[in-house]
């Protein structure tokens, strides 16, 4: 493709499109070729074996699971009804938006107890 683009009147964009690649990539290859940085055709290249695996999620601690469940429950409640609890103490702000229910108060009180 690079050599084809060197011929007079040849459009780099058309060569790229015909070969199913982005024209910017072909422009980059032309630049590398001009500086002698492309491997000539027929010259062997080194191949490295690769194995693709699914990432293993980090195990969630029990405390994180509980916090996530509480957070999800509070968010769900907030979306169902209007209301808010906002407490500001020295060095901490607690905002709980949603229904001011017993469950929401428990979340606030437990957060305050940890201080």
C-alpha cells in the first residue's frame, strides 16, 4: 500500500479505503517508510505468543457489600420520594436525599456512630 501511494496521481485516502484501513494509518506508514523504519515485505518479523483472558474481578469484602447494598437501598428510596436529611458537623457532611424513613435514619445514625 505504501509503495502504491508513491505512484503519481494515486490518492492515499482511496488506497486506504479500498484496503479497509484508516487513511491516517497509511499516512503514518508512509512517513515511517520514508525514514526507513518499516520492515520490508518478505523480511521475517518476531511474533510473540499472546493469550487473552477475562479479567478476574477483585473479591468484594463483606463490608463493601453491605455498604453497596445500603447505598443502593438509599438511592432507590430517594428516587421514589422527595425529602432530605443534611447534617453538618466539624469535619464531616452527611447528605441523605430521599424519603426520611426509619431505614434512612439508621444509615445516618450508623455513619455518625463511626465517627
